[in-house]
């Protein structure tokens, strides 16, 4: 899990230098979009296939594609190659997070799963800690290519460990894949992400054809996808799962909690770099209060679940902290004291941490064992789509505030005002919707040991 999470943050820091060296500034966004497209589209596919064929073989396929893609990205000689290899890297990354999380339920009993999920959430936070710092160090003192090369030796070691040490979990058996559902779903999600990516590029607004066209096509294809899934015997996305109230509400909470995460992780570094004028490496360090609190919150939530065998109370408390921390960020300005801002970021982190571990436990106990991979894949999928929407909406608000305030206050103050608008608006809306969804959860039973999938060496 650490590798794809690290990749999302380490590459962002090094990307300006990459595009400068490869001479493709106009393709800047596509270096991110290519990876986001393939990694998002494949998440539900890997989850569903792992339910049928077992986690281990799908995890090995994902790891292999990710390592090959990383090596090729480091060797890229122009932006076209980099974009193509980033897409290959994303094809593998789609397996790593959901299947790693699903394995926890397969290999650990309930009395341990809370602690392990807390540790996994901590890994997510640590990746956000390490990524911006390493990206800055590699770019400033070595080469941006090491942002990709670093994945190769770690990935090869992990492939060996998975091959020889990870038990094989038997799936439900071979069935005819839902080829039509896979095709329609892939095109629909790709169109949605393309539309969101085009927002803000070349002056595109929400009503511009490059934006509204793909989004409208995605909505039409989504209806078609639902019709397909209702007809096939073994659907890619079993719709009956959404009849489960807990399952639907947890996915909704995951979608909107991502608003808070992406608003903080993406836009607060812009405050440090563009308002305060610090380096990329320094901005990565200054956001540590949020990240460290997220790690602590995730581990704490895991310990709470392990002790009480319940998750609802911790999740509700986390959502409240998200709202409070995001709201306080409306006071950000050029003169905001560092300790005060660190406190506001820590509140967001302490709220986000429980979402990382608690939502996973909630959704995995809401479905039968044969749908663990599918359910975990959906949780990751909705988090990524929510984050993409948050970036599109937040980016629009950010640009509009900067354009309006720069002539009045100067550019640094305008960037500070933009962050003071984006983080509260995006974060509070996301946190409030997540809070409402969590309050609507039915009272959960005490978590008990559930039947495990067949395990063999």
C-alpha cells in the first residue's frame, strides 16, 4: 500500500521539474491524469476479480505492472512516454490499496483487525509525510527520475515476499467476466475524470464543451452501466450491495470525507509555497502536523475498535473534527502564526485518521465474505472520485479568488485568501455530508469473528 500512496505525493512535488526537463509544460496535468484514470478505473475490477480468483495472484499482477511502469517512467525521454508509462503504472496501482486492505479481513480475526486497519491507515498518513519531502530532496539534490526509481527495488523485494510468504486465499471460483460491464464502466469513469481534469485548463468553465461534454457522456454511460449490471449473472459491481444501508452510507461518507483530505493535502502546500514563498521541500515539512495527526488518529481508531469492537462513535467524532478544523482555516492569512495553523491542521488530521481505518472496518463487516474485495474496491474507488471532484471544485474557487484579489492585495495575499476560501468551503461541505451519513448509520453490532475465506500456503 505504501508504494502507490507514496507515488501520489512524491511525483506531485517533482512534477514541475519533470515537465521542464522533458519540454512538455502543456501536458503537465496529463502526467497526473493518466495515472489517475487507470488506477481509478481498475480498482473495482481488481476487487471483483480477487473475490473470484483470490487476492494473491491479482496482487502480484498489480505489483508487477506497477514496478515495470515505475522503471519506465524513470527512463522516459519525453512527455508522451512519461504519460504512457504513468498510465501503465496506474494499471498496477489499482490493485495495491484495495487488495491489501481486503487481506486484513481474510488473515486476521476481529480482535486484531481494528489494530491492523489502524496501522494501515497510519501507512497512508506516513506516505503523505514522506512523499513531499522525498520528492523535494530528489528534485533538489539528485534527479526527479528517482521519484520513480525508488519504487523498483522496494517493489521487487515485495514481489518476492508476496510470492513466498503470503498465504493464498481461494476465491469463489472461475466465472465468466462481465466484459460489457467492464467496458462501459471504464469508459464512463474515464469520461468523468477527463471532464473534471479539463476544468480550469485553457480557461475552461463548467459549461465549456471539453468539460460538460465528457461529464454528460459519463452520466449517460452510468445509466447504461446500471442496466447492464442488472442483467448479467456475475456483475462487476453487484448492485444488491447498495441495498445494504450501512454499505451505501459508508461509501457516501468515504466520497465526501475525501473532500477534506484533498482540500488539505493539495491546497495547504500551495499556501506555503505561493503565499509564503517557501520551497517545495519546506512546504512538505510544514504540513507535517496534519499528516502526523492523521497517522495518530488512524492508529487510535484502530485501537478503539480493537477494545470496544465498535466503530460508529469514533467515525462521528472524526467527522466533527474535520468540520471544525476545516472551518478554522478560514482565518488563514499571510500573518497567521505557525503554531495556530499547526493546530488547525492537526484537527483535520485527527478527523481524517479515523476515516482511513474505521470506514474500512465498517464496510467489510457490512458484506458477506465473498464480496470483501469488491466492497473494499468500492470504498477506495469512491474516495478517489470524491477527491477528483474536490480538486475540480476547489481549483475553480482557488483561481477565481486569486484573480479577484491579486489586483487588490498583491499575489501572495491573494493566494492566502484563496486557500482560506477553498479549505473551509470544500472541507466543511465534505465533512458535514460525511457526518450526516455517519449519524444515519444503524447501530452496529459488536464485531465478532466472521467466517474466513479458505487459506492455503
